[in-house]
């Protein structure tokens, strides 16, 4: 089962209401990003350590019920696609 974690070098802070601000410190030209809800809640689920795709699905389903799988998959595709999260060893 695939597990995901926040990539090394990503600095972030949770903000209200339900937003996460982050920056990729590995890139000297990186611009700060604001991650809004519902992705912010999925991001925060990774804050305590690596999470399985089923763990992320549980969080996503709690946010959007019938569309939890689509939300989880889009989060992994878009946030993982730019290297902000990565597969955990």
C-alpha cells in the first residue's frame, strides 16, 4: 500500500480558515503557495507523518462524502505532481 508524506524541504504553516501556506525551500526561486480547503485538510493529515492512501481517503470522504476518492486522487496527482508530497519509504 502506498504511503505519502510531506516532502523534505517544504516549509508550511496552517492558517484559518482552513488554509495552508507553504514554500518549497529547495528552490531559491520558489514562490509561496496558499493551499485552500479541502486540500488543506488533506495536507494537515500528512503533518503527523506518512499516511496511506486509505487514510487519506477517510479524510477526503469526511470532507466530500461520495466524492472522497476523486478528491484524494486529485490531491495526490496535483500536490504530488509538483513534488510537495512524496511516497514514503
